[in-house]
C-alpha cells in the first residue's frame, strides 16, 4: 500500500508541478508568465500578472509537497483549490470530457489529491519521516473544505466582466 501511495503522490504531484513551470517559466511548451497573465486577464482575474505568479507558485508548491508527502492535507487543500478554480473558470462550461476542453482531467487530479488527504501519504513520505500523522476522515474533509473555500474566495474576487478574447 505504501508503494501505491508513493506512486499516486509522485505522479499527481509532479503533474501539477509540471503545469506550474509551464505557467511560471514557459517550460514544456507552456505560455510562461506573460501568456498566463493574458489568460488570467481574459478570465477576469486581476491583477493578471500577480494572479499568474500566484497560481504558478501555489500549483508548484502544492504539487511538490504532495509528491514528497509533506504536510499532506494542506498540500491537498491547495491542490484542490487550484483545480476547483480551473474547473469553474475554464472547464465547466465545456462539459465533462477533456477532448472538448471539459473538466474530467482537473476533477481527476483533485480527486487524487483528496484521496491522499483521506488515506495519508504512506510510510514512504516526508510526513512519516517527520512523525506527522495527519490522515483519516477529518483530515480529508478539512482538505476538501479548505480547498473549496480557498478556490471559492478566489472565484468571488474575479471580475464579472472578463476581457473578451481577441
């Protein structure tokens, strides 16, 4: 079971980290800060450059922490938060399936992070090495609630009239 949790954490965590470096540095064919800021502005997030940097840093931090199994429930909450914002602001209007730009992929990533918050990161983790035992139903529910509230707050401050795409 511990090896399975390690694989899950590393794959999901490094996947989110890869998205962060696309946003922050333009690696792996990503838009970099300038392109991400432009997207953020079109989605109604102000100020767009700051929003791009914060989104990239939260994704990177949450992804690396989840991969390492470090402070797992807070990492999962941050992970869920950014996926919730992505689902609502980008993918939800496009339906479920990813081939249409839908939310299935972001939902699956968030669900993986949530599952780890409930089960804990396993024995092969930074939490285990540090003697942190934050797992179980209350930690999973807390990660979900904090993630949804954090993402919801971000969505609430978004401009109601996004800049139309050129």
